[in-house]
C-alpha cells in the first residue's frame, strides 16, 4: 500500500485523515507537537528541520502523499505564532519533503479555510502579500506582534489565504516534476479549532441558516467528512486535479461568490 505523512494528525481533521488512511491499509506517519509518531513544533526552524529529517530517515525510498493540516488560531501567546505554524511551518515541511514525494510521484494537500472567501481582508492586520511576496519570517513576525491584541483571528485568516496562494503559485512547477499540489478549504468543522470564535464575537445563527445543500440542517461538519476529501486528493483517483482550491464548506463559498466562474 501507500505511505503518507500527516501534520497535525493527533487531533481534529488531521487525526480523522490519518485514521482513515490507516484503515485502508496504508502506512501513516503523524507529525504533531504531542501525540504524534514524530514529535515536533512546526512553529520554529528547529522543529521543522527535526520533523523533515526524521521523515527522511524513516522513508528514504519516498512517500506517496503529504497532508499539511497542522494549524493554530486564537487564543495564542502572540500573533506571530499563528503565522509561524500555519504558513511557514506548512511551507517548510512541504518543501522539505518534496524530494520524497517526487520519488513516488506523490501528492501534497494543504489545508486552508473557506472563511478567506467571505471575511473582509482590507485592514485588520492582513499580511498575506508579505507572506507570499516577501517571506521573511523574522521580520514579518516582528511586525505582526506590533499589531493590536485583537488581531489573532485575522492572523489565522491571512495565514490560510497566503498558504492557498503559495500552493497555487507552486502547483504547476511541482506538477512538471511529477508531484500534485492541491488545497482543501473547509467550512466550519467540529474540532477544537473549528469551535473557536473571534474574541467578543456573537454566534450568528442566521448565518448558518444560509448554508445551502446537505448541511443546512448540520452546519458544523464532522472531521470524517474532511478526511474523505483529503484521502481522495491524496490518491491516484484525483490525478487530474492540480493547483485547485477544493471548497469543502457546505456551499459557503458558492453562496458568497455565485458569479465567480472561470472559463
């Protein structure tokens, strides 16, 4: 069978994805800061390098897939930690394991967020352009820690938007070298992260009533449903999907962007 690596695989969507892949007879290596097969903090260079090095030692013949699912949000000690894990950590692991993916013509799936399609991104500390166009972690993290203390939610959104852009920009070159790179953008999922709300935010029940399709009676999706999406994109059955942002959000993105169609 196949060999997969899942970051953030000890909880939530990552755990559901790892368990599904294992049930199907695959070898799965979980990277997490606790409870994983490889224990590492992806919020700093030392942890990222240690994780990549360990996976390279374990699977010198290559891996069939990588799911970059690890992510954090508010409340956290500072704004910078969210960018360091969600964006810089994911990119570092993906780039560090690229050669292993290339050996088996594997696939990489990164987790963004459907909320980036409808949350206003003007002001509020969004630095997605700096992340993708500058990429200097030390300078950017110093900048965002000077922002207002209510910025962590925006840090989460900007990290996910930047991650989706990074994947889109690199997907064609990776495909040329035999590796598929795609993005999953979940809606509201029943996880520790998905159940958080911005500080001071009220629960808007009317918003959930606008969600169309099969989830209009269940606006918060179970992690298992996202695991199925990840497993499909990691598998050979999705060979024609390259560089796409797949919205697994019960129709939220469509609801807010009905006329956004490319021909």
